[in-house]
C-alpha cells in the first residue's frame, strides 16, 4: 500500500478542491490519503465522497497551527478526531479568528507599498477556507509582483519583513492534549524543518510527549537526512509512530503526492488508537 498522510486542499492553502485532490491522489497511485487542512475539517465530507468513488481509502485529518512560548511555529497533525469536540473546536476557532485579523493587518501594511487589497486576497480564498499567508502570496503573484508563492515568502512575507504580523496559536502541548481528548492521534509534523525557521528543542518536545504525542512525521522533504536519523532515535526511545508524507499543496508547492509514504502497519495503529472518527 502507498499511503500519504499529509495533504492540503483549497480549504486551507492548497490549490485543489478536496475532491480534485483525491482524484490526483488516485492518479498518483496512492491507496490511502489523509486530508490535513490547516485548522479545518470542512473538506472531509467532499473528500470522503470522492474517495469512495475513486476506490481510495480516505483518512480524515487536520493540521493544527501552534506556537511555542518563545514564538516558534509548530504544526501538529491530528488524525481521526471528533470534529465537533468542544475544546478542540474552540481553540481552532480562536486561531482561525486570529489568522484572519493578522492577514488583514498584513495586507494593510503591504498596501502602503504595493497595489494590493483585501478584496484581491479574497479572490484567492475558497468558501470557508482558513486564511493564511499563502493567499496573500497568491494575490502578489496575480499582481505580478512576484513569480510564485516561494518568492513571495522569501522576499516579502518572511518573518523578518516589515509587513510581518504575529498571531495567536495554541502551545503544541495543549494542541496534543486537546487532540487526544477529541479521540484523535497527534503526530508532530516536519519536526526538523530548519529551512522554515527555528525549530523547538527537546524541552518542548518532551512537553508534547508528556501531553500524549503519538508520532513523528520523519520522512518529509523538509527534514534533513541527518536530522531524520536523530528523530528515529527519539521515536524509538519514546515508542512513537513514524510517518512519511508529501505535504502536498497542489500547485502551491513543488511537493509531489506520494514522494514520502507511511507504512501500512503504522496506519493500522493510527486507526486502532483513534476514538473520535472512523475511516470510511
């Protein structure tokens, strides 16, 4: 089986609808795929229906955007949680509201130097989508200010830019705790993605493990090879699952469906441990 447990649709910052993403996964030769949009489960129903039609197994998921006490961005993947769990849902809604406010403020700052407007950013948002910097990047591409999202992030939307605005996100240990309370299986996404910026150290990781972390996403293009070896030792030490994924965003990133995959026995354990939602 070829299993990809980390993908994004246009419900967050991908470029394909949930149904189109499933069709792309089928064409890529995947047997199972998880939809893990940022802070949203709105694409689950559409993806599940498409997966049934395409004969591919669908794993409901979500990527929870988090932040350490020192401001380091951390992402926690949640699989098969209860999407109506009050505690997790409240925290996600709080984050989504903060993301929207932050995006508006960044566009205001950008508009002082570029002919960008909030209306133009909204043109790149699917209904109910979680707003993020990628949508601002898409607007900058449309204005021909940058060639693609990568240039937008490297040149204009970086944390070191004068246009940068921070936003609220839960501590990763709290996210893990809430995911477990919602019956989900929490996996730390791309934990050694140094190219994206600072990464957390062992102290925060231990907090996440103590809160109930169940896995590490090790086989991911943003984890350097030497870091993967260290992550495998950590996984063995704490009996954590090891997953591999593409982090596919359609045309939004160069990542290809199935470029990294997860072992079937790992997916079996995720399904066995989950208590919030079942695989259809």
